[in-house]
C-alpha cells in the first residue's frame, strides 16, 4: 500500500509540474504576435530623426489658395505629433506586457522598450516644439535649424538601436519561420 501511495504522490506531483509548465508556455504569445508587437510596430517610428519626418510634420500645415477645404485651423502639425506620441505610448505599453519567456524574446523586448523610451521624450519635447513652429508658420530657417538639430543629436543613436533590434528580429523571424519581407 505504501508503494501505491508513493506512486500516486509522484504521479500527482508530475502531473502538477506538467500542468504548471503548460500554463507558463500558454501564457507566451505566439511568435507572430510577439514579433508584430515588439518589432513590426517599430516601422511607425522608422523615420525618426530624419528630414522625411520633419517634412511630413510640416506638410500637415500646407494650404492651397484655390482649394478652400485645405484651409487649416493652425494645430494640425501639433495634432499629428500628439497622435504619434499616443500611438508610441500604447505600443510601449503593449511591449511591456509581452511575456518574454526565452532569452531571445527578453533581448527583443528590452531593445524594443529602450527604442521607444528613447524616441518618446524627443517627440514630447523637440518634435512638439517643431510642430508648434510649423503650425504658427514660423520662419523656415528656424524650422530647418530645429529639424537638423534633432537629426544630429538623435539620428545616429536611433539608427544604431533600430538596426540592432532589426538584426535580432531577423534571427527570431527565421527561427520561428515567420514570413517577413525585410525590404
């Protein structure tokens, strides 16, 4: 009887261990979802600290004299930057909520969080100021100076961080057989 009890106890302990392991594994997002949240969403900030982003913000203020519907209220560039900030904060929150249950996922999660935490304050400060200049139709030289300053101050570090994230993302995608077009 003692052996039956011991066998049952061992079986029960093993079953609990299996169930616990399965529950931990089931908490992990599928590779596609993890990849989409931590890596693919960064495409939205890929033009950070570039003339392209500055032009896009400034273009929000463009009016065409012979098209009445193009008349601006004077807050369009600011709204664009604010909406970008909201999107990035949501993305950052989603990334922080990811279950990084392996070393590669931990590395991706850390790099993705670091990237957003690097970019968001620049949007809140420098890009918000740039948008104000655009919305108030400030002198183009002032806008160009600020845009160039952002590019010089943050561009190289962002590019390094972004490239590092993409490199480990490529390995993750290959290991998980994700169909990703990297162009």
